[in-house]
C-alpha cells in the first residue's frame, strides 16, 4: 500500500469518525451525507488529490493560484465594485437572472399598506430595508464606531433551552437555538411608523496591550456589549447577545459546490493527530427537504444552503415572508401584540407570502454567482515569502487553501473548479477572547466557522474600512491574528515571535488574497 493510498484512507476514516461524533444525537439518520466523493471517476480522483495537495515550493506561485474562483474569477480592474460582478464563466442566458437578482438585492422595501405594489411588507420590526443595506457593494459590514447607523451590524439573541423537549429539538436540529421570548432571534433597531423599535446596541472598548517579539506594541480593542432603550420589557435572564457584522458575499455558490466529503475529511473533533486543532463539522436541517446536511453558511455555519440563508435574512433582517420562511410579521413574537396587529404585505394576486418564489429564487441565484476577484501580486517575492510564513506558523490547519468543486454541481458555472477560499468550513473553538457564549446549531459559545479569506485584501477598497472578525473589533490583520485563541493559539503565538520582515511579508500575502 503506497503513501498516497494510506493518506487517502486516513482522511476517509477521519471523516467517518467526525460524522459519528457529530450526528449521533440526531433523531434521524444522516445517511445522505457522503463520506467519499461519488462524483469522480478514478482518474479524476487521482487528479484532484494531486491538485489540492499542500505545496512545499514557495519559490513561485502555484498553477492557477491567482484565479481564486476558478474559471469564474473576475479579472476586472479592482475598484469599489469588485465584489458586485457575476462569475466570468456564467452563461449569457443566465445574465438576466443575475441582473434581476441584483435589482431585488438592492430593492428598498416599504411598510404596509402601500400604493407601491409588490414593494410593501417591510418589518414591522426590522434591521434593514434592503439586502444591500447590510452588505454594501456586496462587501463586509462594520460596527457603527460612534455613528448612529448600525445597519450592517446586529445582535443575535438566543436563550437556553428550558426543558427536555427543547433540548431534544436542538439535538434533532429542528432549530439552531431558542429566541428570546419577547425580542425574538435578533434585536431590531428599526420599526414601521406607529411601532417602537425594540432597542439599540451599545458597545464600549477597553484596550489590551500586546508586545511582539521585535518590540512593537499593539493595542487590541476588547469590546463589551449591552442594549439600551428596550421598548418591550427586559430580555430573558439567560438570553445572550452575539454581535455580528454582515459578511462579504463573494464565492457563495462555489462554497456550496464543495463536496461534503472534502470538508468532512478535514475534521478531527477529538484531535486524534494531536496537533491542537479539532475542527468539527456543523450539521443543520435543510428545511426544504427535512434532511440533515452539512452546515456551511453563517458565522457559525448554521445554514446548509444559500437559499435557506437568504430566506432567514429576508425574515429576520427585513421582515419579509418567503416560500421557505413564511413569517409575514418577521421576528415579531407572541409577546409583541402591537407588532402582530400590523398589516402585512401579502397580496392574494401574488401568492401567500410577501416575497414569492421568483424573488427568493432570483436573490439566491444572484448571491450564488458573485465572482471572486483575481489575486493581486500572487507571484511577487514578498507575497511568496508571506505565503511560506502563513504555512509555517500553522494557519493552513484551519484556513485550507484550495478545493476542487463537485463535477455534478447544480450549476455548471460552479462545477469542477479549482478554488482557493482559504477555509476548511469547519467549527473551531477560538478561545475565551472571541467567545460570544451563544450556541447556534452544532456550534457552542466559543466556536466559529473558519471564514474564507478570499477577497479579504480588498476590504478597504470595497467597504471603505478594515474592520475584521465577526464583530469588527480588529482594525487590521495584525489585530485579527492576535485575537486568535483556543485552537488558533499556537499560530497566534508563532505570529508574535516573527521578525518584523516575516510579519510584514505575511500581511502582504493576506493583502494579496
């Protein structure tokens, strides 16, 4: 048995152990999850294994490395609209659907009733009037930083289960967690006329000094989060606040097209290899089929598909019902009688929901086909040195550089593409410093999904800021790395010991992504 075969079998065994560890509590069997790639011929399999193998040669860029999104990579001139372009390999016949989806993504919804037909249904409680409001130019959100506009950041709310039945519902993935009994699943800081907003987020920062090996002093911002101006009474004593900035939107369809076996193969929930990294696969229920699937989307990988992620955003962020989330009063709870008494935007001639299937389908198509921009300076010596440092200090243990997507992907543009997302899409314990204390689906209060890094170097260009991490506390790459704890502690500590040159080269590499 050769080394390649041993490595392959070891990965499949790890995937099986991961699946058993994460799915054992589910009420139904998760046999629809595939532990091996069933979309490849033997020759394809060998080719894929060779292609995604980790490099040891940092003297030059790898083949196709600059094409982060495969054949769909955008090579347009870099500017503020770099995240708004459709995949370069999108068929001409699909461009109309993309553009219609784009228009709906930017559409401003209004309260009901309205003379503007098919545009009402907003709220009654909401965080934004349009998808674009949270994801400006399809980029990353930011904390308000003293501004009253907190549109691209919100508080997720969740309380502890109260009884055995509720614990069973969580174990069966019937829902990711339980909302606050009064304020629901997130704090809405806006409301339609005649209704009071739920409240407003308040944050404060204290500074934590960190001295690097070369003597540079870095100050980290440690945030504290509270709520002000609560309009409907107190939060439940067990409700947790989890601040979230809106993530960038590029490459989502490619992430959905990664074969689940390739993600499961990277999991090691019991740290059997002893490297201190114990990534866990997130499991979630697909509401459209009832099946348990691999979670991929959201800060805690709580959603298995782009469509489900989109439907949840329509309902919770904007207050619009869709065929996949029939919640015409959005996140209103039974304790909010005035909210439930407000008119909705449901119109009989258009169906039973405010955003009928053409709307949800088109927005889903749009978000699935946003192109990943090409790398910049991927072959420059400084970038290559930084890439080597990135590998040597252990960043790739979680930020897996590349995958080859499914041959049988549901959309041809995403099929059999070599992509470079720099994520394993697994849950990792990131330590007490980044913990929000909120369990979501498979993720506990200190776990987060590894975010993909593609496009991260264009954050300032597209979003006009450099705030990073789930709550935007990090103001630059250095601060983001220094906040890593838990499974990221070893890489973080190695970063602090780097020479000035190595640290700057590493940052140059990140800026090239």
